[in-house]
């Protein structure tokens, strides 16, 4: 039996991982760490209510539980909030990784950590795992710092970088691009979407699968996880309208220069998935195929 701790088990990826790993309760003993009450809608796993930035408490729990794997999904993911609250951002996105590394060195666990396309400046696009990062905003800086901590440590780790994650789980603290566009179009409200930023969005069910594959294979190093076709955010919204059979005329294209966002965003990201396909045997599909599956799966 593999003992796995999922940090941020109340989050989008955290809950998706619970749903995936608990399908095989003979193989995995799953423990969720998140703040406040358990909001996953499940009670068939051990839940620890914890503020992960409390390093002493985190250490105590980890030493007691002695996990084989820690999948670190918890993060401050609101890019503008990270820009405005750098100390809080660092405490979670960097400080927790430092704490994990310090304890993991004592208990010999493997850390699977989530990172982002926002470590890149978006000048080039289609990034390989080996490309040189150059974050434009503090969220990206904090995630790059977290990667550096792992790379400089002498522990087993996997970094899964991902892009624009969407999906639906039981009780969500925040929305995502697909749910938001769908909701606005259902309400027949006009939305303005940038047509000059490019992404390869990621279905959370696939991201959870990739975490499981990395764990099962004990793969180490950095892997890119996203869908396989680069689209503008405007095209992404158009495809959401098409798959959910909603009126796309409410979607208006705008350019990034007309937005006044606190944190700068990279214009063109997207990942080269060659290493992921070859080493993880994980073959991402197109956004429209993933969206169709999401529609059929409903909340899964
Ligand atoms: N979402 C994306 O588009 C995206 C893109 C690239 C990379 N990533 C990375 O993928 C990972 C998973 O993202 P996600 O979308 O699943 O994030 P999420 O839905 O925001 O989940 C994060 C979870 O961590 C919990 N948390 C926050 N602060 C905590 C604390 N101090 N102590 C304990 N728990 C805490 C949150 O609790 P509350 O629910 O109470 O807030 C939330 O449940 C993150 O590392 C993120 O950086 C995400």
C-alpha cells in the first residue's frame, strides 16, 4: 500500500486526485491536507485540517504519518493576488516547499510538485522542460523559486508544469476559464476575451492522471502536462461555446494592451510534450476533445 499525502486536497487538482486515487483504495492510502473543513464531499479518506504555512505543525504531521509520496497541489494561484501580496504568496508557494524538503530528507518520501507555464516570459512559446525560465510576474517568480528549492535538494522529486487548468469538483473555492465562460454565455452576458495570449489548457482529470503516472513510475525530474494544441484565449472561449452549444456572439475579442491587469501575463506559452509522451507514456489530446470528455463526465 502506498501512503500518499495530497496538500490542498480541497482544491481543483486536490479533489480530482482524491477522486482518482480513492478508486483504488487497496493500492493507495490517501491523506488530504487542506485548510478549514474537508470540502471534497467525501469521507473515505483521512483529512487533516492544517494551515500548511505553519511549518512546525506540518513537520509534526509528516513525521507522524511517514508518507511515501507528497503531492503538493496547494498554492496561491491567483496571479494578481500574488502580485499584491508577495509575502503571503511566498509563504505558501515557496515556504511550504522549503518545509516539505526539510522533512522529506528525514523520512525519505518523494515529492510531486505542481508548477506553471508562468515561469516563462511568453516570448517564444511551445516550451520544453529545459528552456530557460524568465517569469514576468510574482506568481511565476514564486513557482520558479519553488522549483529551484527542489532542484537544489537531495530528495526524490517530480515537477509537473501545467497550464490553465479547468474542470469541476464538488465544492470549489474558485472558478476556471471553462466554468466561467459557460456560465456567462448561459446567462447571455457579453464577455471580453484576449485574442493575443496563447495557451494549451489542461483538463484537471488528465492532470490528476499524470500525477498518478509519475507516482506509479516513480519518475523524477520535470514534465510538461497540458493539451496538445496552442490556442488563443479567444479561440478557447469559442470552442467552449461550440462544445456546450452556446451562443458565441456574446464573446468579444480584445487585446491585452486594453486590459489593465495588476500582474503582467506571458503572451504565448504552450508546452512541447515530447518528453511527457516518451517517458510518462502520457498522450495529451486537443482542447476540443478534452472539453467533450469534460461535458460527458460532468463533475468527474
Ligand atoms: N489552476 C491553474 O490554472 C494552474 C495553472 C498552472 C499551474 N497550476 C498549479 O497547479 C496546482 C493546483 O492548482 P489548483 O487549481 O488545483 O489550485 P486551487 O484550486 O487553488 O487549490 C489549492 C488548494 O490549496 C489550499 N490552500 C491554500 N492555502 C493553504 C494553506 N495555507 N494551508 C492549507 N491549504 C491551503 C486552498 O484552500 P482553499 O480552497 O480554502 O482556498 C485550495 O483548496 C498549484 O500548484 C498551481 O500553482 C495551476
